[in-house]
């Protein structure tokens, strides 16, 4: 291996970052990249990882001293890199005090987050904190916090009381305006607890927006066996990822304290918005469209969907005619070339990214991935048959039964509500029922979507997903 991974970061580097949500994504993306910055320029940027719920990752990593392999799966080969800057893994509900102590430590200057869309406890349609969310109720009424925003607010309160500067909150989730969204929910929660605390955070806190991109499917049991063969010893917690990566960060940190990420290819910019829109709508928007339609058509992975000529033509048309026309490109970026590169990434046969995995939590994902583009197309009078079909496919999916009559394991915080609404109506009337879910569809948008989505849903019922895809612009 010829890159920075073969050089070791300073062994005595202390902990500078607490990362909430230590799933596969950050272990395959942020942590290796921070490690490279430490190799290049030093700094005390060791990471403490945190699980907010399950002990599973901690139980895998602790016996191996929190060292694991990040395995790059290219179309023509694999490279394993040993990642050794994770210093500890904490499980919040087991020892909330230990987590708060880590977050309050004077050397910790960044709290980064990959807690998924639902971890922000906001209303996806408005981006505002949901004060009725059960976890937020615990944050406000319990002796210890429960949600990620709850821990952040409590830790900031303790830092303020100790006369310390706040840490930078570095959100790395696929949300629109993620920095502003994180700042909003944290300020709203702080305000409920102590308006003075909210003022202090508003004045001194920093919440840079980011765009993060690397395809990292969940690690499967067969991956663990495969990595053992590749590296010659057992690793209970490897992560598998594609070669591509892109990290764009607004350079706005408390006291300018951050790893030297610019030295190792991270883009530090003044405004992340155009990058974020491009990625959320072009990558995640088509990912979700391919996930629902592909699942219904019987495709197990994104690579299988991309290899189906009907879907390939459909997704390329989606970019060209429905998504790119509604975007302002980031400086110097050719959006058609970006689309071509995305298609090549989706086609990587070494990445087994399940349509079912991407289909999870659709109620939290649809607004920023698909509905934002649809809203703009409706305003511009631009037809969007493909995106209407994607929304209809999500509705069919959350109905809980596939085209062969088999049950679908729908994972979504609103799964029960969605199922009930779908079950309570017949045929295409299910569309009108599901359009009443205000967390997903603001009233005005729902009205404007009804005709197009009903027509698309009718097509799904009459012809099945693959034929519907063909009719909406597939080959
Ligand atoms: C995917 C993303 O699971 C999903 O919803 O769309 O995790 C996607 O793989 C990443 O955002 C790629 O950067």
C-alpha cells in the first residue's frame, strides 16, 4: 500500500473528537480521513466513538483495541487499511456520565455526528425540532438525556458552567442545510432548558455544514469471513466501501480548531449549499428512486438495478430531464459528468448495497432527496414523471406487500402510521391517504402532487414496477 495508511499517526495523540453514531459510514469515511490528516500534519485528533443505543459495535471493537480494517472494494481489486485512531467506544445508555465527561473534556474540540436523518428528532417537512418526540421528552424531563441533540445541549451546558469554550458540532448526515438544521434543533432544545444557554450557544457555537459522500453498505457476515482471508486474521468489525469519497466542509470551527483536512483532499469552502444539493438530489435522490422501484421489481442490490437496461435508461433520464435542470452547479462542476460518474459507481459489482437498506426511513429521506426537486419542477412547469413514479413506489413499498404478495419488512419511524393509512384505502385512493402525512408532504405540495402520483401509482398497480419504469422513460 502506497498511501498515507501505511504511515502511522502519532501514537500518543490525545482525543480531540467525540463522534456520535459510530456506524459503518463514519468508520469507512471520516475516521480514515481524519487519520490521514494526523499522519500529514499531526494534532491531537484521536476519536471516541459513541453508540446511542446498541452495544453491538462496542462489543466487536473493544476486544480488538478499537482497531479495525476499512476495506476498499474497487471494480478490479481490494485494499485493506488498518484504522487505529479510534481510542474508545462508549454506549450512551449504559453510562451517560462517561459520555458527558468525554464531551466536556477540554481537549475535545469537535463533536461529529452520523446519527441518520431521524436522529435529529425534527419534523422532516419543516426541519424544526419536534418537541413532542419521545426522546426529546426524556431530554427535557429525565435525569439523563437520550437523543443526540439532548447530549450535545447537556454537554454544552456543562462546558459553559466550567468556563470552557463550546465544541464545534460537525454534522455529517445527509440532510439539507445540515449545519443550520443541527444548529436549529440544538438551539430550540437549549432554549427550552435555559434561554441563557441558548444565547451562549448562538453566540459562541459553530455548526459548519458539510457534504459527505462514500457508498458504504452495511457489513455482512460474509464480508467478515472474506476480510479474514484477505488480511490473514479475524476482524470482528471491518467496514467495506467504494474507492470514491468526497467531503466538503464549511470552514467555520470554534477557535479554528480542526484536523488539517485540507492537506489530504477535503474541500474547505465558505458555502456548502450547492455541493449538498447536488449530492442529495443527484445521488441520494436516484438511490432512493432505484431502491423503491428496484425492490418492487425484485432487484436485491443497486448494482443489479444499474445492470437492468430499463432502469439504467430511466435513471439517466431522471438526471438529464428532471434533476439537473433544477440544480445550480457548484463552482467548476459539470453536472452531466457527475451523473456519469455516479452511474459508474452504482455499477461497481463489488459493492453489494441492498435496495432494502436504502429503502429504510423513507419518510425522513423523501423531502430532501425527491420532493425538493419535484417542488421546483412543478414551479417551473417541468414534467417529472420519473420522480412522481418514485414517490408512488415509496407509497407502494410502505403499504407492506410486494408485487408477488409477499410481506415487506418496512423499517421507518412512521411505518405503523403509513401502513394504517395505506390499509385504510383501496387502489389509487391510497395515494390521497398517504399524502396527508404532514411530516413528509406539506399541504400545498400534497395538493400539487396528487394527480401525478395517482397516475404513477395506477401504473404500478396495472403493469408492475419494471413496466412502469419503462413507460416513464426506461428503455
Ligand atoms: C444511501 C446513502 O442508505 C442510503 O439512503 O442513499 O447512505 C448513500 O449511500 C450515501 O449517502 C453515499 O454517500
